[in-house]
C-alpha cells in the first residue's frame, strides 16, 4: 500500500479526528480510504449517468416510449398519494 502526505485545514482535521474518536473509523488512514472509496463510487455513478444521458440524447425516446413513461410516472404518483 502506498503512503502519501496530505494537507488538511484545521476544520477538516478536527472532523477527521472526531470521526475516529467516535469510533466511526479505526484510524485517520481508514477514514481517508473510506472517503476516497465514496468519491470513487460517486465518480462512477456520474460516469454512468453521463453515458445514459449521452445515449438518450443520441437516440431520443419515441413518442410511444414517452407515453409509457408518463403513464408509469402518473401511476407512481397515484400510489404515493
């Protein structure tokens, strides 16, 4: 495993130490690894969403597909009420 040096603000360090002190993480390093994993997940989800957006922009929904989605949304709205 590689080791790096990171500069944090006093507030960031206080939050990091508080999370460790509260038992959320076993160490500062673990907390940073978890945070990077969450960032990785978020970036992956953004890439997937961008891919879907690009695909639907390149090939828009047909009128029939739009009607089906509108009907499903209306049913979901009715179910939520």
